[in-house]
C-alpha cells in the first residue's frame, strides 16, 4: 500500500511539496493516516510515540 496523504498536514502527497512536513515528521508523530487521512490517535511518551489509525493500525516511533 502506498502513501496517499501527508502524515503531517493531511493533504494529498501530490498537491504540493511536503519537505517541511517530512522534516517535522522526523521529530513528531504523524497527525494523519497516510492511507486514509483519518486523524491518528497519538500517544507520546518521553522516549517514543505511538500513532494509531482505527482502520490501519499502529505506527510506532523508530
Ligand atoms: Zn504535508
Ligand atoms: Zn488509516
């Protein structure tokens, strides 16, 4: 499955450049699911984060 939406701003990935978003996503959890654009449920701890889409499951910080 390919990413269709920006995980930071939720816009379509082909709409415009997302370099700034990609930069933010290296530091922060995604706010939107890249597959369905749903709002992610984000849990942040001091050392890691977890972002969950009800449809597509969890993403855990690297
Ligand atoms: Zn973006
Ligand atoms: Zn999703």
